[in-house]
């Protein structure tokens, strides 16, 4: 039977490539930085331009589809996941890295149908690594199959997370407590690459064994969720319960054992939901 979403996935890969080229070219010039919710929540004209490029190209081909996209939501668009075929887009995941020329910058696109991830594409455009995954068909990096490490012992894991000060003391204290709790398990190490989508692909390809994050958004996770699960990884909520794309929390791991044990070491704190308003 032909796959009804294959054409969408092929288009997604093409548009991610084009977006990556625009981002690489923008890195050659001056980057004007603007701020969104705080002094450390950065956005550039390139984020906005790339998002317009991606959405207009998809709309021209698939006019009935829905969108949840980072810069549109920042400008007031709703962030509600429905049963419609929906493109969930982060035009530049790792904007702070982009601003500084730190080489982990990705275009992240996930596609859902009836609220389930159908496929995901994460293009790490400075490294020129195109991660792709389509439900039931495996995960790939530049066309070659990838899989998770399969590590089951948390104390042998390289763990990823992100650290940022959100102007909220409780958030900072909980984040630091979690770092301390995970470091003292002990694990082999903690790394913070700066692009959630790339973090998920690093776990998917076995370069890291686990990733946890509170305060992330659906557009940071959607593309990588497909890649991680198709690579044999496990995604759960930070509590260890079922993963919810709109919940702003996740643990992505090489095995259920690692996900479960990591969940038992992480203190929960309130981050709200993407679909709260
Ligand atoms: C950010 C990155 C970063 C994470 C932030 C995200 P953006 O995405 O994924 O790793 O720490 O929480 O907002 O804003 O660069 O698209």
C-alpha cells in the first residue's frame, strides 16, 4: 500500500535542506539579535525568514494542513495540537548557538496526524547531518541507519540536558539540584549542546545515552521524537509516565531502564504547557 504521507516527508527533507542553506549563508554576515520573553530568549531575522520560507512552501503544496511554529506562536498564533495533519516547526533550534556561531544549529520539523507523530526531520545544518525518520521505517542520518546505544546502566551513561536562567529563582534552584542529583549518581558526564532537536538525535545515534529537559517546547521535540523512537529509543515524561508532546518536559533515553532510573533522580518543577492558552 502506498504511504499517504511519503510525499509530505520528501517535501519536508527538501525544505529543511533549503532552510539549512539560508541559515549557513546568514552565518557569513552580521546577525542582529532581538529578544522575546527575556534577555536570554533570543530571536533573529533569520529565524523569522526561515519560518516564513518553510511555511509558505508547505502551504503551497498542502494547503489544508495545520501548523504550530515557534516564531508564529511568539507572534500570537495558537499552539493547540488537533487531529489535523500538522507541521510542528522550529526554524532554528539553537538560536543562541546560531548567534554565537556555536556549531549545533538545526531545522526541526515534526509532522503529526491525529496527534501522533508520523515523521520527523532534523537538519543539523552546520554539521550537514540530515536526520530523518518515518513511523515504522527506522531512523537515518544522511541516509544511513542509526540506532541508540542500548545502554541500560545509568551510571555508564553520557547524559544531555540544557541549562538556562529563566529569571526565576525556583527554576534555577531546581535545575541546579537536578544537575547535582544526576552528576552524583554518578554518570559518565553531562553535556549541554544547545539544540534540543540535536540532543535527541545524539541519543538516537548512540553518541549520548540520555537527555532530560523541563521547559522545552513542542517545536523543539517534534522532529527529534520521531528520530529517537525510530532509532529504538524510549521517550517518557520527566515523571517516568507517558510522554506528552505539549507538556514541555521529556526524558529521551537509550533504554527503558535508563529512562526509569533517570526519572527517579529528577525533581519536577512547574513549566506550564504549550497548549495552556
Ligand atoms: C532552544 C534550544 C535549547 C533549549 C531551549 C530551546 P530555540 O530552542 O532547543 O537547547 O535549551 O529551551 O528554547 O529557542 O533555539 O529554538
